[in-house]
């Protein structure tokens, strides 16, 4: 699931101005009708090493895929992006995937895109007034979610939503860094700033961000930027200590087991509750 990227302002205003005027529909594979569909495999472009040169969805997809696969060592992407014209069509598409009408309405009012196995559903209207920096960030985030399904043989399982989102944020940042949009220290400063600006006295605990409905509800209460930033810092803390492969192992375990606490323990070598306590103390230090 995604939103307006926490890193939208993590680059200079000159670069934002350069990308904001790019055409929304450039690169869409289907000539007419909705949904408009593009795929990684069907993209007709060559990857670029500079994000500021990207001006179409085809270029964005192949450039993101190159970073994720060739530089980060993630598996090849096998996914399609389905663009729906507005919030109502986006909501209807969510219902078609199994969302209840009420939850589809709540999700469509909160998020810009939702991912599943080998597909990303996007509210096209929400993308009209943003530049390629936002679009690249969103696509990198959502395509990472499709990989999480791939790791678990096409199922979501009961993996913690904060770790799903935090891992997708971590990949998003790596893509933006390697395409020249930002640096890791600059990105972290932005994320910590979002947390300090959160409209709550106390940030939620990781144990409150376990399910997707939990996440959508908290996004409305806390604000999306703070919530996603919180999750990314937690995931980054895990990855710094245990590495990328441990995170992949974690998601793969849900192909055969829905014991979220045991899967976490086996993947990362520590109890989930102990990690929450350690991260909470670390975050308190970072926010001082």
C-alpha cells in the first residue's frame, strides 16, 4: 500500500521542478479504456542511472527493476500496474479483489495504490498533480510488495504490516538513492522530521501495526508520513543488524506457516517483543 512518499521533499526544489511537469500517461501500454495496464516485462525502454532523466512509466519501471534486481540482489520483478481513472473506480477494483464495500471505501480514501500478487492497483487521478519523483517512489514501494507475495508463493500470510511497509520503504529509499534523488542521511533526516511533526503525543507501538486494517486506521489517526517513516526506521534497524536475506527469509516462511512470532524469531534470531522494546528505546534516542 502506498501514499504520498515521505521522501518527496528529500531532494532539492530544483529537481522537483524538473520532474513535476512530466506527462502522466506516457508509457502506458493500453491505448484506451480502463484499467490502463503496463508491465515490467512489456516495458519498451532502457534503464537509466539518473532518475531526473525518467519521463515515462516504461522508463521508470525498467530503471526501478534494474536497481532492485542488479544492485540490491532482489529477484526479477513479474508484475503489472493497473491504473484506474479515479477514486470510485479504484474502490470498485478493490471490492473486486475481495474487499468489503466499507473497507474498500476507507482504503480508497486513504491510499493511492494497493498491491497484491503480481499486480499493483493505482488511483490514476491521485497521480495527476505529482512529478516523477513521487511516481518512482510509489512504484518502487508497491513493486516491493509484489515481491513479498512472491516470496510466500503468492500468499500474504500474517506477516506484520509494519514490516511489510517498512521493508517496502527501505527498498524505495535505496532506489531513490541509487537514482540520484537523495542520500541515506538526508532521507533519514526527513523521516525523523516527519515523526517529530506527527499529530499525536505518542507514536503507536509496532504491536499496533500488525494487520492491514490496523494500518489503514492508524494512517488516518497519526498521518501517513509519520506511520510509514516509523515503519521504515524499524525495518532499517532490523536490516542493519541481520541483513537483507533475513528479511526475505521472514516473508518466505509465510508460505508454510502463519505463526508470525515464530517466523520472526527464526528469521531474525530474537523474540519479536524483545525487538520492539529495543527499537522503541533506539527511536527515543534518535528523536532527541
